[in-house]
């Protein structure tokens, strides 16, 4: 009996010497919170872009935190902020519930509606959760940040603000005036912070450069009848209708009414159903010649001169079966995850203040261009070189395809006028 016991003990000891591996326990995940309006194409496609980036990072072992590889995990909350009529307070409650219940180490995407974003800045500051916002566009973010940089230091804007795409549209209007002699515009704007900021800059530019303003019409975000404005544009012989809108239902109705009323004016601005990759199928030939801005690049349109846009969109289509519907901010959501990952590794910690310091050091060349933050924690955008700043693009529907026409270094064609305007 003693000999058997000795042999058994020896066998166990020998097995121990060979260190037979046992399955390792998974490292504790890094929680990314995504509180946004998930019903909107912007929220849905943005979340898909975040999940795509997380999948890629986790496939490589995750993010190194002080020498330990940890995976990302995404948690969400539908704030419903993009639905007309949803009170800001309700959206903030969903925001706070996610922060308190899921305890994210960082937030990506954030508020959809700018009114919610401005209000949520205090909430994020209160709980000291680093946030990389990628949808809401109001320049009011910078204004509020400037008032108390120390308090709002946890907030960053990875995407454009409304003044960036508005600047691109303004320069496209310059081309229409210079090369085609157009000078009569009717302006339609969604009565929300971001859209008013966008159209405010366009309106100012038109007055400065000699455009005749046939009319200026703000509509509530829940509007479903644009015929009064379209009638004024038609009777006033407007050559261009500049429109900025983001609510899918209203924008879709506008497109149908514009086509049904046969308003002989070129559409320019940001109208999601007209900017979407599938617009030619859903709206038909009526979308032809419309000019739309995509902000930033890579949101839904692959550009020959910016290869990373095609790489991202090919991966997105392979995973989800189609391109993003929203022609805005998806590339920002994708880039934000990699920016966060790099910042965590630089900080070597998930401590909010250390992470903020690391985020301030960001210099990342992503799908949307080179992303660095200014003193207001806002990503720097320009119009000349994706190797220096983030960039956007204006395209025109031509023969069923979206053709980049501005800025010149991205252009794959020139702005064309429809036959009925020549």
C-alpha cells in the first residue's frame, strides 16, 4: 500500500513538472458605454461601426492596461433623443441610468440631438466619465467648454461640428455661382441647434457673396409638410434650395413633395434620404443632380484618394451586409474606438484623469483623416489634406452614382447642372 501511495505521489509531482496548461480566466473587460438614439440611422450605424472596431481590437487580444490585455465590451442605452418630441430630461435619464448601472470606463458616440448633448455635458462631468462624442454637431459644445475647461475636461468631440460641413456647402455654392451663374437661393432649415448653426453660416456666406435670398424657412423637427416653403421657392424662381435636416421621416417627405411639385431648383445641403447610398433606389431619378455633404469622409462613400474610407466601408458591408445608411459620422464612431484604445495604452490606466491626459495627446490617422484635439477638446478639421486634419466631402448624384466634387483634391468630377436649368 505504501509503495502505491509513493508511486501516485511521484506521478503527481512529475505531472506538475510538465505544467499541463489549464484554461486561463478571461481578463476583466473595459466597458464602453453608448448612450444615443438607436432608432436613427446615425445611432444604429454608429453603434455598428463601434462594434466593428471593438471586434477588430478584441481579435488581436484587446487593449493593454498596465501590461494586461483586456477586451472591450459595449453596453448601450437608447436615449430616444433623435425622436421628435422626446424631452431632453428623458434622454438624460437614460444617459444617467447607463452611467450608474453599467459603470462604463468611457463613453463613445453620446447624444444624438445637440440639445441633449449640451445638457449631458454636466452629467458626464459630474461622474467623470471620459466621453468621445461622435454625432451631435452644435458649436455650442465649444462655447460651454470654454466657460469651465477644468469641469468639462472629460468631454471630447471626435467628429465635425455643424460649421465644418456648412463651410463645405458654402464653397460648393461659390462654384455654382462662379461657374454656372446661379444666384437665387431659398433656405429651409430644421429648427434645432445644430441645423440652425449650420444654416446660419450658409446664410451669412450667401449674403456676403451676393446671393439673393428668396426666403428662409425654419420648420419644427417633427414637420411633415414642406409644401408652403416649396411653393414660395417655386414662385420666387429660386435656382437653389439649401436644406439641412436629420429626422428621417421629415426629410423623406420633403424629397417626395419636392419631386411631386416639380420645383425647378437644385437641392444642396444635407438631406439624409438624398445623401444615403441607396437614394437612387428609394427616391429614383429625382435625386439626380442633388448636392450633399458627407461629414466626415468615410461615413458612407468610399473615396479613391482616401483609401482608408474604402477599407472601412468594405469591412462594414462585409459584416452587416450593406453600407451605412447615414452619410455622416459613422467613420467618427469607428475612429473613436481606436483613439480610446491608444489613449488607454498610453495612460496605462483606466483612471479618468489619466485617460483624459492621454486623450489630449491624441494624434491618430484614421478613416476620417488625422485626428488631433484643440484646446477645446474638439477635433481639428480642414479642407486640404487628410494627413493633417479631419476632412469632409461634397458629392453630387450623377447618372446614379455619388461623385465627389469638392474639395478639389478629393474631386472625381465637376458639378453639373440638370438639363432644365441650362
